[in-house]
């Protein structure tokens, strides 16, 4: 039984298989008779808001021949305190796979363990693996192999998106630089574990300019992740200056890509002119959620 619970738990060969298959799936969209989810029904259980992840998974599951039901966790008995393990044991007897967006990584892992069906992490506080697989697919589609390249993340270095980038750097051998205020930097033990025994190279700094110098990909995410809303005012003070803007892009390589997982808050983590100048990449990145996640689904059931 395969699951996609985190980049941490993925092996390099599986990530590469998914990335290669995403290219084929994207090229064949509309033509392919390949329906690996035919006769299946998948459940999507979301505790947090979503536009891209929800629509791309619902579309992707249907395009692969499956049926899908979207379940707002608050409408389930889960929202009234039924344990995740019991929810998993019930759904595991009815549906063929699950896509879960929630707070605790342990909830997704418990669901996978107790349901006995393929389970996908569609974002937790710990990781956003489908996003980072898509981002790497998007980079490689436009610029070739990511191995040996420099990826610079600017902003909240301790949230789910950069954590998935950290694990990916260890597995795919690119250089990752994280520029974040001291209070929002990733835990050093996590970085040590991610690069342990790999050729990955990860550095963390408070200096956005130094991190952007010669980068091949500049990347950012919101300053206030879902669930952190009470800290919004403090975070806006902490992250002032941690913004991708034209001055920062000028320090990167000439053909550097700018990406944002979206949603974007203009004037905060990215300024309006920079987002618009790189909108083609950023919205291709959003579209690629569909293709990359179809490759993830295909990998899970093959
Ligand atoms: N990037 C991303 O996961 O977007 P949604 O929150 O809209 O799904
Ligand atoms: N770090 C963000 C990612 C949104 C796609 C969040 O968790 O809200």
C-alpha cells in the first residue's frame, strides 16, 4: 500500500517516477484512455480552505476515471470529536483512496495507518508535498534538471512549504537557501536530518540579498499560514522586508524563475509588478498541480 504523506517519507526514485510521468500526463491530457481510477471513489477531507488543491484533485481524479466526494471536515462527525482512527476505519471500508488537508501531520498518518487505503497529504502544518513536487516539475519543464541549481526561499522559513523544500533538497541534490527572520527559521535538526548522507546543501540566513545572489529560482509563500491568523499583526512586523521584488530579482541569475505557491498577498511577500512580470510561470505552476497530482494518483495505484 503506497501513500503520499510527506516528501520526508518519499524515496528519490519515486519522486523521479512521478515527475517523469507528470510530463507524459500533461502532454496527453484529453487524449489518454488511461483510467487507473476507473470504478473507484475517492474522498477528500479538508479542514482548511483550498482553491488550487481542491479543484486540481477533484478534476484529476475524474480525469483518471474515478468518482470523488468533497467532505468538509466540519460537516463530518470528525468535527464533533469522532476520532480520526474511527473515521479512517469507516471510510476505508467504503472508498478507495483519500486526500486530506488538515493541521496535524499525525492525523494524516493515523488515517493512512487505520484506513488501509492510499492516502495523500494535501497540506498539513508540517508539509505540503504535492505543492513541492509540482514546483519541481514546473522548474524542470521550463529550465531542465533541478539538480545542482540554486533555489532561494524568502519568507516564513518554518512553515509547511519550505519544510517540504528542505526534504526535497536532500533527495534531489539542489542547493536550497532560506532567508527568514530568526524567529521563523527552520529547526537546525530538521536540516541536518534532511541533508544527512545526501549531496544536498541547505543554508539559512536573515539576509535576503545574499540568499538571492545567483539564484535559479526565487520562491515565496504567505507570511501568515492557515491557522496562524491570530499572529497576523506580529508576523507582518516580523516579515517586513522579506519580499520578492524587482530589486531582489535583479540579484538572481538572468534566467531565474519566480514562483509562488499562491494565494499571493501583493505588497507583502511579493510586490505587484514582480508577481505580474512572472505571472505566466506562477499560473503555469498552479495549473501543474493538476498534472503532477494525476501523476501522484497514478503512482499510488500502480
Ligand atoms: N497552493 C495551494 O495549495 O493552494 P490552495 O490553498 O488554494 O489549495
Ligand atoms: N503555508 C501556506 C501554504 C498555502 C498553500 C499555508 O499553510 O497556509
